[in-house]
C-alpha cells in the first residue's frame, strides 16, 4: 500500500470544510497523519486567505481512484466547478505524492504536484515527512523547505 501525501485547502468557511474533510478521510482510510493548519494568502487570484494543511495516509486505491474519491468529497462540501480554476473554494484536495510514483493522468491529476513550490503546500508536508524524498529530484521535503524563500516567514497557525 503506497504512502500518499495530500494537500488540503479552503478559503470559504475553512474550519468547517477542513474538519469535515479530515473526518471523511479518517472514516474512509482509518488512521491518518495531519500537519498543523496554516493561514496563507490566496495565490493566483484576489480572494480571502486560505487555510492549508497536509495529510499522510495509506491506501489500496490506485491514484486515479483516489483522485476521483477526493473530487467527490470536494463536491459534497459544495465545491463549484463552474467557476475559474483559480478562485475561492470550499475545499481543495490534491494528491501531492503517491508513493514514489510520477503520474500524469486525466483532468488535473499530476503527481508530484507543481504546487509543491508554494509554501502553503511545502511547509505542512515538510512538517509531516521531512525525510521523504521527491521522486524526481531526490531532495528531501525538509531540505526543500530549508531552501525555500519563505522559510523564515512566520505563518499563522489555525486550530481546527
């Protein structure tokens, strides 16, 4: 069973939607590891700040099945798909790493995710798995975070 790392975010009632997502993930996958949650500015559009965190879990689902399950969870939380891709959202769930696989799938399934370059994705993942190595570059998440330009910035921690 591969170890999977997810990025979770919301900027519309984020505490409510992220708590619901964590509950659903625990119900479906059992024990999960959860990073701290951080409030960060919206990236790519003007909008309310996001709350972002990371989750690690083990699953027997293949990446495409997991991605479809995550999209269904987003939809149950009111995620709209008839708006621009970069806009406010109730819930955003992305597979950042699926074991050590590199995947280009249907829709926007891309593993590892390019968004790893952003502090809102990298910081929580580096907290959960600092020794995990990027399957393409071989660099650990801890080393990527240590070298990140936002490494010295203070990120607001949000209690869920």
